[in-house]
C-alpha cells in the first residue's frame, strides 16, 4: 500500500521539478477560478495502474477535485476505454496532466509485464519478486505497480532486510563470517531484520545450512536443472529464491522446481510505458 506522507512528498517534489517558477503557458491563457472536466483515455491494451496516484496529484493541487474512477487498479484495460473522469480547476488539470500521465503510463507498463509473469505461474506455489533495480525516487510507485500486477515486493531498500550478496560475502572473508557479523550487529543494534544469503554453488548452500541463523537462501544463477539438488539439501528449512537470468520463456521451468520465489528485475527495468492520454471534455453551449 502507498504511504500517504511519502506519496505527498513525491508529488510535491515532482510538481516542483515540472512547474518551477510557474506554468506560464497555463497562467497566461486560463483565468483563475475556471473549472473544467477531463477524461483519461486508454490507447493501449494492458493492466491499469496508478489510479490512486492520479487522484492524489489532482487533489494536491485542488482539494475540491471531483475524481470519478471508471476502472480500478489491476483491471484489464482495452484501447478506447476510459479510466476516469475528473473535475477540477482548469489550471489544476493542465498542471497535473503530465505528472499523472507519466506515473500512470509507467506504472501500467510495469503492472502489465508483471501480470505476464504471474500468469505463467498460475497453478504453481512460486511467487514473482521484484528487486531494487528501480528508477531513483520512483521506487515506491514502481513497487506498487508490481503489487497491482500480482507480484510480490522484495525489500523496499537497504534498511528493511539483510541481503548478503557476493560482494558482502567476499569482502567479509566468506559466508560464515559474513552471517556471524550480521547476527552480532543486529543484536547490538536491537534490530529485528530477516537475513537472506546468496549461494553461488551447492557448496555455498551447504555452508549456509551449517552456519544457520538465516531466513532465505538465494540460489543465484542456478539453472532450473541445478535447483532441485539445492532444494533437496535445504529440505524446507529456509525460504528459497531463484535469481539471475529468469525470463518469460523460462520462468515456468523454475516454478516447476518448487522454489518459493523467483526474483525478476526485468518486471521493472524492462517494462515499457503504456499509452494513455488526458483530454478535456468540452460541453457545447445549449
């Protein structure tokens, strides 16, 4: 779920970047106080995402905004449909237009690609995870789009979970000292964070099982054929995650192994924005 305070901070920053000293095109051509109506038109098939964000952007500029959703996040959208209708000051509609479209187009693209992956996994226990391969300052919305598409969020940032990857392990002198250092640090700091450790080989898996004290084992760049022997060693004692080289073409092969999660950075960084447009609704004089 989007956090209201964080969303407001994002909107303020994004509008400041776009408007700067003023939207002079709008200020010069539209008198203050004039109200108007607009519709969001869908111009490409996919999965809709960003409705809550759009409403918040309009209301940030005009608290008197009337936002009427015609579809909801996660709905299938088809070319020619309308997603929402909005009534607000015309200045608000024009100043909010690009930010609303940028957010919704990007989020809908991510939700649509995520849905393609989750559709491949229907009937399997494996879930699709996102990663931190996100756009700076846009991560909150990108990860929200993953949820809308049916995926699962991995850690949000560096602060909410311990993940010991190859560089952490190598700089620490190995898996065992890395894990022991983390356990001591968490106790010292009074932190209750889950620990995930990357395994590059079956020998790594065995060492992680020996040192224990973790919550999830990441099987990095394991092929679908290499996963079952690792799961046999783990015996369900810890959550398991396959990572690296996972695509739409092979994700089902990973799911067939019974691994708990597959992490796919591509659901965010390979997603293509979908085409949407905000158009004024002009009522002719009667």
